[in-house]
C-alpha cells in the first residue's frame, strides 16, 4: 500500500543497540515466543485442538514490512494487533466465531528481541479481547519482516455470510464509519497534515489505523436469528467500494447506494474534509463489514449492532453487478487497493 | 540454511522477458490462482469446510527465498511441492490425516506469472498425492518471495503422536533413510561434487531434496492399532539428531542409539562417503519420522511400514534427555539447523 518506505531500525526506547535476535539464537527466540502460547500445545509438530462445532472456517492473511507496516507507522505491538485483527475480521465477515490462530513469522537476524516480544504481546492482546487462542507457529529467517497468520473459526452449517448470497430486495448495511484508518495512516506518514482536527481527533484516526476492531460483535446477533438465515456480505478491508462491487458481482445483482449515508466520523471530517468521501469509499483497512440481508434481518441488525447504518438496497438481478449511485453514475472499483 | 544465494531471475524456458505479475495485476493473478482451488471455497473472506472427525490438528510452515529455496536449487514446481510436503510431514509427525491447507504468498511484482503458475501446480500435485485440498490463501506484494502454508488435519482424541510421550523400554524407529536431501542440495549448489556416484544416484539425491515425500503412509497403520495407543515422535525435518534430542528432552528420558543402524542410501554412500554420517544425523529436510513406542507397537510398524528400521531404545528416565551413542558419547544437537 505504501511502498518505498525505508527499512529503518526500530528505535527501542532510545536504546542505541537493542539486542538482536541473532544474539539469542533460535532456541532463545522460541523460549520467548512460547510464553505467548498455551503450554499444552507447545513443542509438537502441530497443535491439537477440539474440533469446532458446526463447520470449520479458515482464513489466512499476510502482512509485509514496507507494504503493510513499517516502524514509521506501526509499533510492533500494533503490528501484532493488526495482523490478528485482520484475520478475525475475515472470520467476522463469514459470521463465524474465532477459535484459534497460528502465526508464521519471517525475521532478519538484526530484528530486536524487544520488537518480537512486543509483536507477540500485541497478537496476544488482540486474541484475548476476542477470546481466540494463539496455538502455534513457525519462525524463520528472512531478508524482510513479515507476519503470516491463519485463523480458524466455526459457523453452523448453512449460516455463513457469503458474498454470493445477496438478492433483490435486500437492504445494504455497513457496521460503522469508514475512512478513519486511511486518515490515520496519512497522519502517521505526514504528521503536518490534518491540523484542522483536535489532538483527540487525530489520536482517534491514528488508533483506527493501528488498532482496528474486528466486528465480531455481529456473530452472537446472527446466532440469535432462527433458521433459515440467508445473509450476504464481507469485510471492508480492501475498501467499502470494493466490498460493494464484490458482493454485487458475486451475487449477480444491481444495487443502489446513497453515498451520503456512509458513516464518516467527525474526526475525519475535521482532519481531512477534502478527502473524507474518497477515503470512506476507497481507503480500506477499516475492518468493518458490509452486509446484505432481507429487510427484517437487516432491521434486526440495525437495531442491535452499534454503529450499523442502512446505505442502500439491492434493486434487481444484474450479471454485471453494477452499484448505482444516486446521480445515476456507477460506482467504480478503480481506486480500490491493488496489491501488485 | 544456505544464505547469501543470489536473488536471480528465474529462466523461463529461455524466454528472455517472462511476463511479470505486475503486468496482469492482482485481479489477473487471482484468476490464475483460483484455478487451483475448489470453486465452492473461492471468493469469500474465508473457506468453509466440514468439521474434522476427532480432534483438529493445525500446523504452519514458512519457506523464504534465499533461505529455504532459490532458483538455483529449486524450480517453482518443486518449491510448491516442498512447501506442501513440509506441512504434510508435520501432520504425519502428529499421526494425523490431512484435510485442507491454505497458502499465504509474498511476491515481488517482477515475479514471472509462469513461476506462480508452476508453484501452484507443484502445490496442487503434492496435495493431490496425499488427498488434501488447497482451499484458499492470501497474495501480497513483498520485496522477497515467500510461501507460508497452514495445513489442517484430524486425529482421534488421545491418539496424536507427541514428543513428550516416550517411556523407558520403548523402541526407537526411523521410517527411512537420512542425509539424501542434504546431499541433493549439495549437488545443486556444487554440481562438480559427488562425481563418484552414478547419474541415477545423483538424480535420486536431488529428487530427495526437491520432492520429499511426507510419511503419511504411517497414519492408516496407526489407525489400525486399537486403543489405547501411546506413541511418541516427530518428523525429522530439522535433522535426525535434533529429533532424537527433542523427543528425549520433552519426555525426560535417556536413549541409546546405534548410529550404524541409521539407514543411509547407497546413493549417498557413493556420492559423499566422507559426509554421509554427518548429513544423516544433521542434514535435515528428509521429512522422515522418528517414532518411540512400546515394543509390540514398534514391531507392528517395523513389519508394515516400508523403510522403517530400529535404531535404538529408551533406557530410563533422565531429566536431561541424553541420547547415548554406543561408545559412551552423548549425541549433540550442536550441528542441528539454526534458523537465526
């Protein structure tokens, strides 16, 4: 997303020469890392877990230094939190309950031991908040830092949220404000910007970037809806516009949305009035959810899910999956995040 | 393991300018990759699978270019095969049946499209051989290529192979020859070496490095043994010496092994007579298994598992986990693979 960032060394509390992991070796590093895993799953070739109730849901996400994070924008604790949160958001986007996750870590030998400890602390804090267990992983040497997480969850058969399940007549709902994470990144990269916002507002935007909150609070609400449950949607990690187009294309439906209904925080309006709408649609990494459901289900969620708002509806079948704006223009994915 | 290898471009059948993935973009790359996944799991935030029978087993392994593979030693198809095989070997090392795997891939934009296709073909071929499904993944830009795989399997409760379950009186069994993979790597890095072996022997060693075969043939044999089943062990991917010491330390037992019983292939003896024993103990990446079981179970496996041989026995309790050689010396992990 923000390429070309310098591969700078992490300043560790002013310590001019933090202890690198090459100094403690693999065994020393493993000892540190294993503190963050439950004792009963450590030390074998794989972790053994209870089988999930219902169906098994599995997702994987990779974060790469200089692409998804850098010491400039994301302290190690936040890298760990975000890496876990991104995976838990995918589980939320399936309507599934998290169970466990494993982490593959690539690290240069020069990586400070403290960076690895803070990374694991961030992963553990995010896991603990949403009652998910870190059950194992793999460490290896790499020219660049990266974090590859796989998360496992469970969902009752036939009740997963899927992109292809939207139908004409559905209401489109988003679970919260969009654009804050992109604004927070901007403030981290260019601290001189957004000066029209208060310090608290700027802090809120930075926090949205560094400490996103997956919308797993949706899951118990869905579990309370009796069978049959048909619900479409996905998380908005690649941007709300991307999610809208993906759901409509996968379902073969057209939708009409009212852009001005998309929730935008006061902080974003104050800090970046000119970019607010663009970032709300195309910024990405807010880790909210876009949902498409029949009116009664949508109303049920709108009444109970904090931050959820109606933004439009599915108007008919359409193999192109067009998302119409109020003024008759079609929404483009063009500005959406391209990984390559 | 072999650092400092050049990050050379892959020669694609003599094509001087293979199409890079940056030319087809993320959408084009996703289209290619999705051909290798079953249609019903593609396109959502996560894959939805049947819950495993028994307990869920999860393992993750990361391969990094220049550390675990390079264009010099490993064509893309073999990188894919090995990445899957390493994970399946961990499942075999738990006595579990593979079910599914997900792959996280980091790629520079300059990576040839053909390299990615061959990588996926290799992963699919290895999955197909051991009846495991590739169910999803994540692609992202990275300064270096890496492959992060998570594999899921299942095992009946209480019947997993674990390192800590060895007991005095157990026989120690290895499932096949050791050292070939290390010799194959040597031949790839230094083709002028090992010239005392025949072309077929050299080919066998190279194949051991590029196309390891996880010992999942053990799993149905274990399933045929009635309850209760106590079996200790692990895979030997980090070297047989490492596995011996790990099992003894985790179980708190001492063992005595007869080094000359460790199976060494004729190819290895011919190509590298001076290094054969060292590589058999410390070479790693043979992806065989070390098992520790009571005599009746060990005999059952020795009679039925191709290549399996007795190499020693567990002699008593020992908090240090000492592995004694015949001449009264203790086996060292010192030469074992250090990732950092």
